């Protein structure tokens, strides 16, 4: 039995908007084990952004519990949350969020700059390793402006890997990319997953969800579906099947 | 380690905006450079006033007829005849705090020798005058007390007179000069002294026995002024009191308000002049300080824009583990780096500007260590002070909001 990375129990999140209370998450429970590749789906307003913020330790639940890698997040201070994010979570965003005019290597090593336990040689080595892993070993010194969208997202993926997190959180990571590039990125995620990385992928695209091995669908703050995918598509094969571009 | 990383982060951020960083620095650079240059000019002129005055004899005391009241009418001091030979004599005999004393009468006119002539002034004095004014003889000798007594028509002349009246380079000793048609025999030449603080040529001078000047040139029997040396600079104020007391007794004055004479010491002049130049320095520094303040506001402005512009970057840094304090320190370091780099460049520019002022305009300047230290410290404080608020704002951002900021 592999260990539980994410453990959520009757989690609620409420926002107070003026006099009204908005129930964004209405008591959700699920667990994600090491090595899973989970997509969280839902239309806008379903609570998936709130879910992602809580999973990423950027936000805290109003009630219920959330444990990441056996650490209960509820009671942590702002600084302790920052440390959890630094050591246990890798973030990937829809708009990449790379530092402009900054080389791939400096972008990739960013999380380690906030970890004083890692020496500068170690930091550089891990950034280069991560960039090699995402297939950008030839472009270490390129700045985001010199890279395509897909390559920029690869730098962002390298950045999410560099601290060796227990979970990678991707927020619409293929949202800004064309189909071909999306499949390339999904192939990379599947590859990382096969190497043992736990991945939580938030998206609203059905075809993206088919590359994962479990799909959780949210609606109006509750889970309406949570099932294991029987028929997982292989992104590399799908990519090969796409009509050739000229 | 953590600070080192934050320093690295801040440095990378600064490198991304070289031009903007430089323009921000410019305010600081100009501020610091002007503080240093202004203080150097102020300090230089204060020092040069002090040295020039002491080269004139810093323990010198001057006694002049003063604006006294005669029958209710205030009189022009220049026309007053209240200083008499007896005053000189009683001061010479009674004053204990004076080492040398000389009457002084002067007239201006034309000096002529052969085909050359030159407008100058003649000073009627005693041999002690050399000690009082710290004058040295280059050649020949000073006239004697006997020559003063006999009103001998002998003269000791300054370098400017030598150059204009005896341009051939031959020694003027033993030659005759005529001052307003009265012949004088040159018996000595003074060492050159140059210009004084007020731009007056101290070598354009002819010294002769005061008796001769009184009788032959001015046809007066009173004294225009008396100059004396106090035993030392510290006792000059006491000597001024002593002189005043003696003169009051001579002139039968009981109320000091009614003094018909004025006694000045160089001490007072030094104080007056250096306080003038100190006020000037304060004003210059105030102006420079204001420009430093404006430089600081420039930093604050840019840091503000920078925080706004980099909101998403801040959100990202927080998402990957940057704590509020890390963000605060990063932006603070950026502000301090800008202000301190600006400070260093400003110090260099200030020193170069000072050298230019000194060499091109020939103004005396002194770059003092304290001006460098003060302006540098002010810079660092400016950076912290004006960087603090924007940095706080950055650190207080909510990462969720910041990440989605457009």
C-alpha cells in the first residue's frame, strides 16, 4: 500500500462577501496516494480554483482537515505554509509565470533560492538536471522571450520539479497551448508520473482528463464524480496520430 | 546563507532594469555629489580665510576712531581726529598685554621713479609694524626709531612697487622714489605676500616713518589708526579690554556707550568671516540635502511602480516558498543597493567635481572625511526609509490575488 500524499476530510471553505456567505466548498473528502495522476475538473464556479488554492497551501480551509504528506495544514502560520510550499509542492500555472529576461536555469532554480539548506552548486546542479528531464538541456541560458510557449511551460515544469516535491499541482497547464503542444506537455506529465511523481491537474478540458488515471469532478462545491479511468490514453501515441503539420 | 540568496535575488532584479535603475540612482548620485562638493567648497573657503587672516597677524589689534557723539552730532569716523599721538604713547607705555604697537597714517597717491609711475598707498608707521603685520624684509633694512623721530624721508617698498617702478630687475635699494612729489629713499624691500582674503594686493605698499607721512604728505598731527599685537591670540580679547580702558581714561569717557574709538581684534574678524562662510556652507548643504531627499522620493516612486509591476512575480515567489519577510528583504535590499551604488557613484562624482572646481576655478576646496561618511550614511538611510513602505506593501500581498493579477 503506497502512502497517502493528500488527505482531505469534510473540508469546507466559505468566503464572506459583504453580508453574504459564499460556500465555495461544502464539505469535501478524498485522498490521493503516492504515484497517482489525478485531474480535478469542473466548470467555473464549481470551486476547483478554491480547491487548488487549498491544495497548494496558498489558502486554508474554514473547517475540515487537510493533511499533505502527513502534515496537518490547518494550524500552520503564514510562514510555515510558505515552507510547506517550498519543500512539498511544485506549482505549474496556465500562464507559466516565468521571470522575464531571466535564463531558464535561473527560473528553474528559483524555489531553491528560498531554501537555505541547498548550496549554490547543488542548486545549479538540480536546476540543470530538471531542465534535462523536461528536454531543455540545450537551452539552459535561453530567456522566456527566446522560447516557444511549450518550451516556456517546460521550464515551469522543471521549476516545479527542482525541489523534489511530494505533489505537482498544475493549474490549467495546457490552457494556453495548441493541441499538439498540449499533447507534448501531457506526454511529459505521463512520463513524470511513470517515474513516480504524484500529479494533481486542474482543468476543464475533457480530452486532457483522459490522460490521467483518476478524475474528480466538482460541481457547486461538492464532488459529483470520483472515478478511476479504465481507458487511459497515451499522450505520446495520440501525438503521433495527429495530422502532420507543415 | 538566506541573506546571501536574497542579495542574489535582488541583484538579479536590479540587473533586469538597468536603465531605470540608473535613472533612479541619478537623483542620489547628484544629491551626494553636491553635498560633498558644497561641503568641500565651504570648508575650503573657511580654512583659507583662517589661514590668510593668521598670515596677516592673527593676534593683531586695530584701534580706529569710532562713531562717537560730539554735541549730539554723529561724526564720520574717517574725519574724526580723536586718536592722538598721546594715545599711542600711553598705550605703548601702559598696556601690559601688547607686545608691539605702531601708529598708522596712510595716504594714496602716485609713486614715481625716473620714467615709471604707479598709483599706490603709503603707510606711515614705526619699525614694530613689521612684527605686527608679520612682514619680512627681502633685502635692505627697516627704518629705525631714530629715523622715525627725525621724520626721515626713507621708505620700505613692497614687491608690486618694485615690479612697476623698477622693472629692469636692478636692486631698488638706495634709489629715490617720489610719492606725491615728495622724495623718499628706498632702504628696504618686503617679501611678497600675495593677495589677502578680500582680493587686496598686500604687496602694493610703501612703508615710511609715520612722522614723515604726517608732516610731508598728509599735513596732519592726529593718527588715523593704531595697530598693535596682543601677547597671543587667546589674550587678544583681554588686550582689547585693556586698550579700551586706557583710551577711555585718556579721553575722559566714563560710559562705554560714548566711546569715540573702536578696537577690533582679528579674532573677531575671523569669527565674523568664518561664521559667514559657515552660514553659506549650511545653506549649500541644505540645498544638497533637499536634492538627496528628492532622490529618495525617486527611489520610493520607482519601488512603488516596481512592486505594482511585479505583482505576479511576487505571487510566484510566494507560491514557490518565499516568505513575507523574504519578499520584504528582497525589495529593501533592492532599494538599498540602488541608494548605496548611487552613493558610491555620487562620492566619486563629488570628488571629481571638487577637483574640477579647484583646478579650473582656482577655488580652495577641502574634501572632508566626515562629509563623505555623512552623505553615504544618509544614502543608506534614504534607501531603507524610502524602500520600506513599498517593500512592506509587497510583503503583505496575498499570493492568490498576486498570482492572478493582470
